[in-house]
C-alpha cells in the first residue's frame, strides 16, 4: 500500500489547524443561561419544556443551559430556586413569572444590575406600567386559554354547571385561565366556578368526586393539567358516571393518555400551548441577546393555544412520545 507523502502532510497540517481552532474556540467565553420553572419539573408537561430548552442549548458550543425548579409545584421552593439562580451570576435567566408580586423584589434589582431576563409560560398580568421589565414573554395568553376552552365547549353543548379545576392555587396564570373560562360560561348563562384541587393529583380527584356528588348537575369540566385528568376520570367512573356523556371534559396540554381519552370520547378536545417552543425560544432569545445584542420580539410571543381533536391525533402521537408536543 503506497502512502502519498504530500497528501499525508496536508492531512496532518489540516488536523493540526482543526485542533488549534477547537482549542481557540474552547478558550472563548461560555454563556450560562438558567431556566427556572415553577414545575414540578418531573411533570411530563415540564419535561417537554426542558427538552426545548436543552435542544436550543445544544445548538451552540459556547452555551450552557441549566434547567431547574421544584420537584412539585411549590411557590416557596420556586422562589428559592430563582434566588439561587441569580446568586450564581448567570449571563441570562429564563423563568416563569408565576407570582409576579412576590418576584418583584428579587427580579427588579437583578435586572437593574444588568441581568437579562426572558419570561416563559406564565406572564406578568398586571397593568403594563407595573410589570417586571423582562426582555420579552414567550407562552400562552392565560385568560384567552380559558375563553377558548369555554367557547369550544359551548360549540359542542350548553352545560348546566361547569367547573375549572385549579391545580396550582396561587399561580396567577393558572387562575387567569379559570377566570377566562368562568367569565365566558357565565356570559352564556351557565353556572360556573373555579375549584381548588391542590397540587396533589390523588387528593384532587377526591375533591372533584365530592364536588360532583354535591352538585349532580355538573356536566362540564375544564382541567388545566394532564396528570390531574388522568386521575379524575377513573375516579368519576368509580362513582358510576360515564365520562364523555354524563360529564364532558375540556383539557389543556397533551399526553399519550389524553390523546387516548380523546379517541375514546372521554375528553372532547385539548389545547396545546406548545411548551417545547417556550423552552426553546426562551433560551434562544436570551442567548442571541447576550452574545450579539439582539432585541427579542416584543411580548407576547404567543405559542398557543392550538385546539386538538380526534382528527389531529394520528400526526401527533409520535411527536408526543418524542417529547416535542
């Protein structure tokens, strides 16, 4: 086997240049962006958001993304995570504005000190002049989500009594969803209210069963979390109710089980806020700002809702399993 010396030298020179280039690139600044969400981060919903954030981070060798939040929804732990992230002096922070009033005293000084902040998923819903001055917001319009849930339900039937299941009491965006739903139902003459089902899915299912027993005219539910619906439906069926007939459910977000429920007729529809995009675009906007000085698009950068019915399921199943939707 002959070896062309000229070609060998050329290859070695090129390899040396590549190694030198990599070494020089490695010596450049690494940008660290924290993503802090109210979670819980083990929830399937938030795993999709995490994938989006980390996929964006993987695009750039000089970007490090740290994704964190409480294991289960807990405002006190969430605030501790926000404080810890700021204390680590990252180049940027991407976070949910779950409790804007409580976050004021933490985020405003950090922003004034030069920390770029991008909000995702949960916006600051106060009047514009009172809002935390983040670069932009990526996510849902929470009140409109509730309006859409009610409107889509009313297209299908007129309930006697409708309830919104609040799984994160104290989270402003979750409460705003309920307000949009309840206000729209009441405007159409339907008795409606929010029901606090706590952060515990099992306890929440018991609360719903007890409510329906006390208010047997309840025939419409809007649930804002997939795990809660996956415990509520079996619990209502244990009471002898036919879900999809006696009680009809509007849903928020997607999971394989929720898509099965839609196919079975137990859930009328769900709404996708595309949380992958929230994580992905949140990190992308923050990175492009700190590295190149780009100004993100003005808030809100809306990621939903997209109404999902049985006709949409075949094209969604693989994406849901791969944690893109």
